[in-house]
């Protein structure tokens, strides 16, 4: 028998869990939010020191609370984001319990509902919302052996340049995290190599509007699936230094060496694919495509936005792109650290219910899983492109909470 009962258990008190709590409260549904660490723990402890949001605070927030102390076009630090979510918990009086780790979820044997096991006991719930997000376990490709004579860190374990031993650094991955970390290391005087794979490269702003605004008016936030072939394409965008467009030519001009995808390692020598120029070119095409769509939108709607022809001007192709480095003897070139900005793997091993597909990923439609009564919030592309952003999570949580309320209405009919 469970130690306590509650209508709904929400697992995770990050942006997804907090948003879900708000919408459950709107429906008057009894619930509890369980968090193994602190509120917004991953913002606090799995980000580097200088991280800021990738979107301006007018956009990257919940609808019912603005960021105080920041201008609308500014980018919040990781500490400010974590504090924002803590403030939001207080605002909506969310029933969050911190320091409670969920160890398993299973169907109840003695009736409807689920048993949520924690280190503090068990909770019986009629519905469970999994709001742990997609960032459970750092994903490091099995390329360089762990016992190689150099420091290897995942981007979630990187904090600042002083953390690393003296010497050069190879950063693998040129999405938002990899680009910003590589840029910070370059500014700190390090010799930096950046391994660049396929990526989208939107303008930080164009014609006086941030790219998040352009994605909104162009309907691109509402794309329901990634473009074909772009499922694993990262996005190179930065809010650092007040926000700027990422241009790999500029990084190379400042002294960074660009290389292609990291593919193999043997006896101190690391090798790269021959795809660097193609990846840069594809990123440029993505960038120019957004400018074209923006210009067409301005013309179609008769907007008075300043023209920006210089946004289409690129610098010269760097030597490292024209004549790419295909292998490096790490010791010979003085590289002592590798930072893997290569994403995360999910871990749902604690879910002992029929809510996962054959590969162990959530099986759902807009967060409604294949196990009736189990829901997911906070996943990439849960319903649309915007699902991983703070505002997008809020809307996804609303849909899930509405579904829970509807199902509870069916269950209560005639009783």
C-alpha cells in the first residue's frame, strides 16, 4: 500500500514541471511536483558559468511573469533563469518537493492508477507527468578512450577556462553550446580547434528584429517535425556578448582552427571528416534562406523595417576551410583537453510502464503517451519546433493538463 495518494504526480521541477503545475492548478487538480535536486537544478549545476539564454527575455519566459531587472532585448544569465523559475513557483504556489528522487513508476497491482516510488516512500497517483526533459545523461561518442592522456569533459561539466589544464583545446560540436564555449576559450587566450558538423545558422537579428521574432511571424516555430534529413542538425546561435550572429569565418579570422566532424582516434591521433566546407556552406544556405523569407515577409506586409544589405556580405573563406586539417597529433599540437558538446541521451529506465518505443524513447503524441495516464512534457519537438523553449513548454503543458482534466471528467461521469 502506498504511503500517500494524490491525483497527479509531476516528476521534475524544471520549466516543464513548473508549467505543468500551473495548468493543473488552473483546473483545480490536486498534484505534487517531485524534484530530486533544487528547482531548475540543471540550469544551476549543468551549465557553464558565463551561459546566457539563446533568446531575449521578452520572448524566453512564461506569459504571466516578466524578467525583472533586464531590458526586453537582453539575455538572462543561467542564475537569473533559475531564480526566475523559483520566483514562478512562489507566484503560482506550486506544490514542489525538492530533494525527492523518483526511482520507479509502475501500474498499481490493486486497482487503477500508478505507484511512484521515491527514496522517501511511495505515492499512489491516477496520472503521472514525466517532466524530466531530454537531458539526463551526457552523450560522449566512443571515439577517444577514457584513459587517453588528456582531459575529456562533456559541455555539461565545463565551467570556465581556468578549469582546464594549460594547453590547447578541441571542442567537438558546433551548436549553441560548442560555439559559445569555443569562443570563450579563444577569448581566454587558448589555442582552440572547433569540430563543425551539420548545423543551422540563423541571424541573431535582421532588419531590427531578433531571429525569434522572425521565426514567429514566418510560422517556423509551429513546424511539427524537423525538415527531412535535419533531425540531428544543431543550431548555432548565441546570446553571449549581448547577442550576435555566429559566423565561423569570424571565429577563424580571430585565430580559431575549424575542422570537420570528429570521426576516429588512434594512438594519439584524432581524425576528421572531409565535410567542413560542405557544413559551412549548408549553414550559410540556411542563414540566407531565412533572410530571403524575412525580406519577402516585409515586402508582402508593407513593413517599414530598415534594409540590411550588409547582412549578406561574408568574409573571405578561411584557409582552414579551403585546406582542411584532416588529422591532428594531439600531443604534437599541444591539445590537452577535449570538450564534447555532443548532446545528451535520455534515461527512462525507471519507467516500468508501456510508454516507450523499442529504442527506449517516449512513445507519445503531443505528450500523451501510449500508456493511458502517463504523459510527457519538455521534450524536443513534443508538438512543434518551439517545444524546447520556455514559452513553448508552457503551451505544451497546457495541452497535457487539459487532456488530464478531460480524462478525469470521463472517469467521474456517473459516480
